[in-house]
C-alpha cells in the first residue's frame, strides 16, 4: 500500500484553491469587469447628457438676459446658427467608408 504523505490535507486544499481560483479568473472575473464597464459607462453617459443640457440652458439664459435684452428668438437664432455651422464643419470632416 502506498504511503500517504503527512501534508496531504494541505496539498488537497492547495489544489482545490488553485482550481477555484482558475475557475473564478475564467468565468466570474470577466463578467464582473464587463458589468463594471457597462455600469460606469452608463453613469458617465447620463452625467454628460445632464451636464450638456445644463450648459445649454445656462447659455440660453445668459444670452437672453445680458446679450439680447430678453429677445429669445435672437438667442435661438444665434445658437441655431452656431449649431448649423458646427454641423456643416463636422459633416465636411467626415470620411467615406472604405
């Protein structure tokens, strides 16, 4: 009968721990990282949207109150012109798909 080493319990536990760690690194860890990326990406997207809306409202109020003397249509015309110009500029910089 083969002889059982004295530290067989430590070897078994070590092998089991190594197997569980390998399984964790192959399955749970990638899913965990993907979940974190999606979560933080959504948080950043929502914060960027809210911030851009707040900046837009601030610009409209600032222009309406101080620049154009409570004439909202001039403010809308100015901001619309800037957005159309920006759109034309970005459209001219695009590259066709190959």
